[in-house]
C-alpha cells in the first residue's frame, strides 16, 4: 500500500517561509491525485493544493500566489513551498494521495473521497 510521511513543519514568524516534504513509498502501477490539506483546531479540514495525474495544479484562494505544490518523481517526494506565511496558515498539514484510473477525466480538487492514503501530518505554526 501507499505510505506517506511528511516533514518540514515548524514555527516561524509572519512573513517567513517553510518547505514541506512528503515522501511516498509503496506505489503500484497506476495514476494518482496528490495534495496537501490542513486543519486547525476547531476548523474544518481545508484543501490547500492539489496536483493531478498529468501535473495540473489547483490552489485554495487563501494561499494562491504564496504556496507552490510540486513533485520530484525521481525522489518520490511531494513538496509544498510556503512563502509569506501568515498566522492564518497555522494548522496541521497532511499530504494525501488517491489512486485513479489512467482514463479518469474528473477533477482531483474538491473530491476528498478520492484520497484514501494520508500522512501523519506536520505542524506549522506562524506567529505574529
């Protein structure tokens, strides 16, 4: 099965940057949607950034222009570069993956049911 392990979280001041990493293993032949989600205490889980099986990306309006999702296939690693961090970005960040058919024509965004593999999470705290 697919296993995901996040790293790179920490505490930073507003305006700072962090890069989160998600190391993936256990892949079998297939296509995947992958993305980053976050959840703050008492808040609903939020989709932050998604990358689909052909590399197209989607971002939440709240992070667009500040965050960048990318992947390094040679290292089996997904990244989230976070710049200009704000206190509102404070949350537990999880990477997630969901296997789809090669012919899947639907969106990887706003389809949380597709994501059946989740990492343990890494905490990001931004102070003002």
